[in-house]
């Protein structure tokens, strides 16, 4: 057994934002911290997330911000009460990273990239004494808090006074989040909700012509409407058509609702407003104009600015026999039905729902059946849309788990 009265060690498994924030929190409290990462460097998913511009958090009012966490908002609110979006921006400045608010309200580093922030953070952690162990793939834990790893040198066993597991969900397995931890935590009877796609694309039964012609095309200036429990939810933005269906930020915003509806009913129909800046009445008036010798495609482009992939979507739904009916055509442009069949597989999605249930943990994120073992980040049963919400909560959970681990360790040193 470990002599907890003299040893102050914390092992963190997973080098993403949640794990690194737990490390920062614990090292500041005088705990020796070792971070174990399965890949050759930490923060790989973080770097990929910031490839097109790191969306660190969001600037919207707190009430709207916390509502993004859906059914688990009461738990996430406890995390954010200690480390919120403003705290995250302030923290970034301590690394020499200034941030700004974009036109959408999203918050980005001034340089837009994730790499400068990650480099500065890891450098500071090393200077503070955090030790990093890469190519350590965790394959299990026993009742004595011994971690089992596979390494290039063979199997390794690690024991510490406390452990923070920050292993991610089941998306991006090539970057380390493969979800295999579910099996070995369930062996300890930990209650875990099945991992499910979140912030994901969905399959659509496109015609072969549409799939070949419009795969990868952005659908811009469009609104999506979905019906949930009798209430219509609507949001404007953009998405992308793929060879198999649809994906992108506007689809991700509704992905949890759509996924759950498909699970219950087998499919879900959403409605697209392809001309969100025009009223139905104006559309109908313009579509009722004489077409002359112009083709329908040219007429739509010149009259109501519907072209390219939007025209393709229209042809997928409206039979040619109805194209001369201005009223029906306008109605379809304002509410084009699209049936989504299934979410894309876990290894293609941005993030996952499911994970260790809150009922299986204490308020400081310690697993009740594994005293001294804490969880952080995406491996907990919560989800949020893209827009900085995922990252903010991951940082906050890492801080909370780190604090919990420190208190656990120090409780055995109290007289």
C-alpha cells in the first residue's frame, strides 16, 4: 500500500485540455504531477480543433451560454461557477495569448491558432515541474489505483496517491480518443452511458446525381427548422452537403436533438429555408413573373438568387410537374423537407455524448466506486455544440478534478 502520509503524487492520464488543466491546478498546490499520454505529444485533438482557427470559448451572456449544455446544465454550471468563459480568456493572457471576439460572438486567440497557446502552456507546466510521459497507452486500472500501460518498451505499471482520467470520448481515435476505457472502467462496475455521436453529420438518401455533383458544397445563407416536443426551433447559418448526407455547424447545432429523435423513431425530418432573407409572399410574387425563354435553373438564379447546390436540393424534393406552381415552389423554398436517416459513425464525429454518469461520481468528479480516481473532460456524460462550449467545459472540469485530487491527497496528510 502507498503511504499516503508522506507521498503527494498525482497521475493524469490524457494530455488534452482537461488533463493539462488538472495538472496545472495540482502542481500549483505542491503535488508532484505526472501526465501520461498515449500519443507522441500532448494536445493533438486540441491542435486539430484549432487548425482552421481555435474557437476557445464564446462571449454570449451567461444565461444563454449555460443553456447550451442541455439536460446536464446543472452539473456544468457547477464547473463553470469556478472557471467560466471570462476566466478562460484571462487565463490565456497569462500565457501571453490575447483573445478577441469574432462577429459571431465566438472567442479566438489573436493569432487564431492553437499551437502557440499549447506550446506556451506545456512549456510553463514543464518549468513548474510537471513530468510528461508519451507513448503510454492506458489499458486498465486495479482496485489499488495501479494503472497499466502499454509502452514501446513493454508493459508498465504506475501507482499514485490520486489519479485523474481525462481520456476523451470515442471520436478521433487516431488522436487518442478511442473510447476503449469504457470496457475497463465497466469492469469495476462504474456506471457509464453508452458513447453516442455528437456534433455529427447525418446520412441522407441522396440521388446518385446529387451525391456526385454536390458533395462538399457549402450551403450558405440558409436556416434550419426542427420540431422538438411541439416547439419549432430555428437557426440560420450554413452547412455542407457530403456524398452521404449533411454536416457542418448548422447541423451540429441540432445534432443531439436529431440523434435522439432518430434513435426513437428511426429517422427525422428537418426543414430548410433556402431563402431566409425573403418572405414567402415576396418569393411567390417574384416566382410568378413570366419566365420567358429562360430555363428554370436560370430563372431561379436571376429571380430569387437560388443556384448551385440550393437548386440541386430543390430538384431532390420537388417533382418537375410542380416547378411551374409559384405558390408551391415558394413554400418549398421556405420549408424544404429533408429526411435524416442516421448519424455518422463515432470515428467521424467532432465529439461524443455519453460517458461516466454524474450519479457515479461525487461533486468533485471522483468515481464513487474507485476512491481517489477522478474524471475530467469529454469522458463524462455531457455534451455541447461547437462554438467554444466544449472546450470551456473541458477546461473547467479539469480544474475541478484537479482540485478534487489535491483535496483527496491532502486529506490523508491532515493531523
